[in-house]
């Protein structure tokens, strides 16, 4: 069975960390997005299923945004509201 995937923005915040911990229990592979040089990056749980990406989302190009939307539409990434 394929592992479910999720992207968590604000991953180093209290809510982001809680969401990551919940998703790990639910067997998700997680891409944890945090701002570059975040002082709270160490808050993100260390796990083989968590990949940390330092990224300023305000600087994404339209093609990068479309790529993420396509991944969500294909079911490759789960969108959690």
C-alpha cells in the first residue's frame, strides 16, 4: 500500500508540530515547510517520514504553485483544510 503524503506549512509552529505528530501516527509521509533560518526548526519532529524544507512561500513562481496543485489533484499529496 502506498503511504499517504502531506505538506505542512508553518511546520515549526505549535499547531504545525501537533499536526505533524498526528500525521505520523496516521502513517503519513510529511513534507514540513518552514521559513529559511527559522529559530524554531528544532521543534519539528525528527522522523524518517518527515522531510524538512526551508522555503519562503511568498516567493513561489506560478509554475511551482501549479505543480503543487497538480500533486494535490492527482492524490499524490493530501490537502488538509
